[in-house]
């Protein structure tokens, strides 16, 4: 009759070797996945980090006064083009010095004043909108990269928990098997492996 202790030891060693190989592969796979997510984040940071820093400096230095100056400069260029076009049109029609010319110049001056007022009044709100948009976009990109790493870490922890539960269950099964084979009173259950005897 085979020695039940040797049979239990053989099953335990075989289970441990098989389980350890699977756990080792699972840990290696989890490490690789975490490494991939970390590398992806580092690659993103290497490419976009300096751009993000430069944009951050740009938006930090962006002020309503700066936007107003740019807006007024652009507005002046456009009104000069419109003024030249109106004067050429009036000259072609021979209406120089007439009431039509004075009305056109007055209308243009009013539009210019309204445009300047709009540029000045819209600048603070536009600056706030641009800065908020930049911050939200950067935060979303960074959060996505960090979420990928966190998910990999969570998967790794879940795998380790499952591995520990499997080892605990295997140890319990081996204990029940050993007790049954030694006549200790415990009986094998459907989930408990049995040792085949020659």
C-alpha cells in the first residue's frame, strides 16, 4: 500500500509547481502591463510635457490688456481697409465732399467706436474662457494617463488576491485529502481531489 503521506506530498508539490508557474506568469504579465502603461504615460509626458509647459506659460501670461491690444490692432487694420474701400467707391462715383461722404465717414467712425468698446468689454471674459479650456483639457489628458496606470495596479492587486485565494483553497483541499487518506475522519467532497492508488 502506498504511503499516504508521500502521496499527499507528491500532490502538494505538483500543485505548488503548477500553481507557482501560473502565478509567476500572471505576475509577469501584470508587471508588463503596468510597465506598458507607465511607458505610455512617460512617452506622452516626453512629447507633450514641454508643449504643455509652454502653453501653461502662455495662458498664465495672457491678460485682458494683452488681448485688448491684439484685438484693437486687428480691428484697426480691418477698419483701415474698409475706409479705403469706401473712399475709393465715393471717388469713383464723384461724390467727394458731398453729404454722402460725410455720412459714410460718420457711420464708419461709429462702427469703429462700437468695435473698440466690444473688444475692451469682451477681453476679460474671453481670457477666462481660454484659460479654463486649457486647464480642463490638460487635466483630462493627465487624468486619462493616470487612470491607465491605476487600472493596471488594481488588476495586479486583484490577480494577487485571486492567487492567494487559490493557494488557500488548494491547501485546504490537500489537508482534507490527507486526513481522508490517513483515516482521520474527514471525507473527501466533490471539490476535493482524490489520490489514485495503484
